């Protein structure tokens, strides 16, 4: 199903750079986040975490339980159902659950540094910490495996009894070996990417209590209010006895897609029958929460002498860490997009994800697409160099077109404006500058990508929204999706404002409550605008249809002659206020409210690791370019200019779109140049921001964001998703710029000064 068509008066609100509805609160500092809530008589919860990455454990809580002011101490034996399950589609049914097991609390064995072992609830944070210190854990260390390649060896320590191989995906198209033999040029490369932290402003936090009707209520910072189901499963209670409320979220980037504090709060509230608050420290968040997957990627890319791609032979290996989480699906995203936004007639991809004793890895902005983008775009530049061809021209020559098939067999149904996007970027870049001094070199790099938006089609995604007028002419939107700081709620307000002809300030939106709002799914997978936006659009259109019908009686004209604008229904010869129209709706029995449900494009679930067909609803395409200056003596990289351009289909709020592009580019720049979670024998050494180098305002360049509007997205008003796409191109664009400046290529992220100097050393001898 394609997105809805552009509605009446689409230039009135849609496409304008409107301030977000929460802007004033956030600027004034009055916005309330999960950690800002308090309740009388509440307890404070804390988590005891493992000091070892692999060990058998024996836990003694007696001393902690005896401390005055301690209300509860819980271990695995106190958890009704100690396992959370993650679906691994396409894997063997008989072992599916084994491949997706996540322990709530460690039971007899810990598998990673920081794994939760016990929970405490106490009258004060200090007493809670005292109780943690009093819990006695005897560790019997086990052999660890921290390298994903080592984990695949037959004699490697097993992280789980069933083995270290978590998931595999395969794609075969054409005859790769024949294409490699016949090619005029073949480029080979091995690329490594690192573990990246989401680094959101707000660490994981929440508060829980039991309402008068016995419902366990959790007000938490999350991207998924549907985690009420996970809490119910673990606690062994009906799902309708758990409620999740999401206030403002201080960033998620995938890190709050999985369960964080929700289950722990539920357990402590159920045990104590009192309100419990839990806040994780920054050190806890850095040490123990899932990150972006490290990848090892081997590519062989073949082309004709004229630069036409012939084949891609690709091996992908991802480090899942100690538990499955979403690793199998992250690997699927990487597999589907591993060839980049290009036509390739012959493809062989072998992708695997393995367990290690490192910190688990799961969802992060870009979800498996960022890593192969670094590899394939580095390959494209090396191919251009061997062919003595302009890298931009090579990309334009091989760009996908509408109607082409991806190697997985999915047909591209919407516009691919990559050649135009590349031209826009190059025009904005202008001439390459000269070095600022001796020992300096300047280079230019370019990188393109495609990023899916919307969830995988076999998940049969859907979203609902309730839109209704009050009798004074104001409008209310109720929707379960939560705003995680990306302006999601403001976009929904704009959509309703456009369709119903009332100013945004007359609209109130209630979101992020599993009990009071219709279910709308997750704020993940760049799905919010497409799914929730289409649901709001459909609901608003139904309300509009009834309003126009009622107004036609009042204005004595056909319904198609009615326009809704500025809180009035306007006909050829007059107008009436919406309040009058609403009264007429009551009189005629026409509803002034509607529950809209949007169903995403759906497909069949794969049956096995080799599979062909549609995977995602659609893709967003983009290109970034940058000029860098590299100091040959220190290896330091300075970004001189950065331009990012994406086809967003239609910009609902240009200001928000520009913000997503700029913020995503800076996150990708940090990934490229400095950010890295370091493990030493599977022990996470990155427990403070002092150890984790995020670009500050001093290092981050100005990002020139360019918007292309093809008008062919699958969101409302033909919008495309833009939350994740800008994260992918920065790393390869910067790597290509450094290679252009120095004549040497860095194939491992981050692009640190010492790696640049090591690459230069043989040339300088």
C-alpha cells in the first residue's frame, strides 16, 4: 500500500519549519523526564552487576537483607519467569528460543562484565548501595572469548551451551566466480568497525507503583511502551495488569528499544507493594547496556573497464556479545544493504553473528546498515582509483533506479534520486581548498547510502491513532507512540493541523501511555512518521469527511466545495466556525472523532537462512561529502566542510528534518573519528565519558543539510523516514577524504591519529 496522497492545502502547514510543541519547555528546563518524578514513601532500587565477564556464581544475600531500611533483595530464584525471549525469524524452529534467551538476573552463570545479578530496594539510595556492597558473590571464573573470529573455532569457550553461532543469512544471485574471472578490475578489502555507545543525555531511569486497582504502573524512559508485555511475562501477571507510561525521553538512538529498568522496577514493586524509583548511573549505562555491533567485513568487488559493477563477494561477521537481543535482525539489515545503493548483477553474501563474552550488542541508530556502508563505500572509491574514474561518476553510473531489484529480490518501488543528490552535494561543496600549511594535506571524500524505514514486512506492522474534536473547536490526538526527542509528536500535530484546517496551537497530543492511548508500536526503525503519521492522517481524514458533510448542510453547498481553514468551514458564499459545525455533527449523528488504523506493507516470513523477497517497506537514499585537512606529523584530522543531502520524499517539518540530518551526521562523525567502547579480555574498560570521546561543539563541524523531495515516500504526504539515514555516510566519506589527502587507506574504525600515522609510516621510510 502506498502512502496517502497530498491533502488539501498541503502547503499551509506541511513543509514549513515550525518550532516543536515541546520547544519552550525544553529551552526553559521545565520538561520533566523519568528521573524527575517522585512519590511519597517510595523506595530506591539498585542493581548488583557482575565483576567478571564469565564465571559460575554463588550468591549470598543474608547480610544485605539484615540491614535496617532494606525492603527487598532479589536474585534469579525470586523472579517468576527469569527469561526474556527475542524472536529470531528465519532460524530453525526447534532451537529458536535457545538462540534468543536473555536472562533477567544471572542464574548460576554470568556471561558478561556488568550482567545483573541481584536487585535491592531500600529507604534511601545510600542504604540501597550499602545493601549491594553487603551481597556476597563467589565467582568461579570461566574461560572467556572476546574475539568473534576466535568464537567460531571448534575449541573456543562456549558462551551458551548450544554454541557460539547465533544467526546466519545468505544471499546468492548470479554467478559470482565467473564475474570475478571476467572482470577488468577486482578490488579486495577487509574492514573492521568498533563498538559504539548511544550516549544519550538521559541515562536509564523510571519509577513504578501499584495503582488502587492493582495495576503495576511504570513511568520510564523507553522507546517501547509495549514492554508492559515483557514485564507481565516476567512477573507472571496478565498483560492488562501492567501499564507503561513514557514521559519526555532524553534520547534513545536504539539504546532504549530493549528492556532497561522496566522489569527490575516491576519485580521490586510487586515484591514490596510500594513505589520504587531506579536511576542508572552513567557508568552503569556505559558498562552494561547493549551497544552498536562491531563488524568484520571482507569484500571483493568486480567491475568492467568502463566502471560497471559486475559482482560483490561479501562476508560479514558481527559480534553479538553475550546475549542475542536483536543481533539476528541487525545482521539481516546488514545483509540486505551490504551492496549499497547500487545495481550488482552477481552477488554472494555470507553473514554470521556470533556470541562472545563482550557486552551485549543490539539496536543503535542505523541498525546494521552503518557498518557495511563503511565497507562498500570504501570499495567504491578504491574501484574508482583503479579505473582512474571520478568517484562521484562511478556512483551515479551504478546507482539503483526505480524498478530495480536488490540482491535479496526486493524491487525498488519508489524514486531513487541518487544521481541528482550527488550533484547537489558536489555543487554545495565547491572547489577543494588548499592546505593551510606545511605537513598538511587536504582531501575530499564522498559516500552514499540507502537506509530502510519502517519495520520488516513479515512483522505485519500496524499503528493506530485517535483524533477527535472537543466541542470548543480544539483537537485532541491520542496515540501510543512516544516522542524520544526527534520531534515525532510535533510532526503528528502538523499532519492533523493540515488535514483539519486548525492551527497547531489548538491541538493537544497525548502519547506514550499503554493504558490510555491506542497502541501505535515502537519509536524505532525510522517507523514513527510512516506508521503513526499515516494512522493520524487516516483518522483526521475520517473526521474531516464528517465535518465537511455537516458544513454542507449549514452552507447549502456540496461537500466537495467546503474548505477547512483557520478553525472555520468555508464555502463558496460564506463560512461558519467549527464549533457550529460540531454542533451540527451532533444533530446529524456524524462522529467528530475517529480511531484510525494503518497497516504497513506486509510480506511472508523467511523459512531458512537463504531467502529472497521483500524485506522492508521502502528506503531513504542520501549522499554526504566532506573536505578534511590531515596533519602528516600528528595524524590529526580537521573537517573543513561537510555537506549532507537526503531525499526525504516530502519534508513534514523542514526544521526537524534538518535537525535529524545534522544530528545524524555528527553522530556518524563521532563514530568515524573518535568513539570506541574498548574491551580487554571481555572486560568493558569504557565506564566514563572521560574514556569515551564524543565530538563536542568544538570538534563538530557545521553540517550543511540539503533536502531533496521526490514526493514518492510511503509516509503521509509521501514523506520518507529520516531518523537513521544520516548516520551511515560520515565514516566512509571521512575515510575516503583521508585516503584522497594522503594516498593511504584506513580500513578500521575509528580513524584515529595513530592509525593514520601507522599507515603513513611505510611511505615515509
